[in-house]
C-alpha cells in the first residue's frame, strides 16, 4: 500500500518516485508537492516520524506540516484539490 501511494502520487504530479523518497533527490516544486501529498495520504497508516523518514526528511514534525500544507493549499487551489481528492478516495483517506 505504501509503495502504491508513492507511485500513484509520482504519476499524478509527473515526478520520479525515487525523487520523492530519496533524502538527496532532486528538488523542485512538483517533487516537494508530491512529498507532502504522500505524507498526507500516509497520515493514518504510519506514525509521523516514520513518514518523515520514509520521505527522506529528518524533522519528525515534517508530517504534521505536510498535512497542514495539503489542507491549506486544497482550499486555495482547486486543481490541486481535485488531484488530492482523487488520490484520497483511492486510498481511503479523508480530509
């Protein structure tokens, strides 16, 4: 399930799944967005510190900040919201 979430998010945002999880992977808006969407989708499946580690982040608070970022951006950007909604429904994650 975790691997499928990462792969589906990568496909939705047109990034390489390796860049989402690699601690020294490429940077860029789409990769950052993909990371925090993954964190959002994993929020009920893993502890927040495990999410941060999985996504190559050192800060245990990353997961909490990522979830908040998804919620905030979803209110401001309809296109983004629709992408996250589609993924959320697929993996049974609520806002």
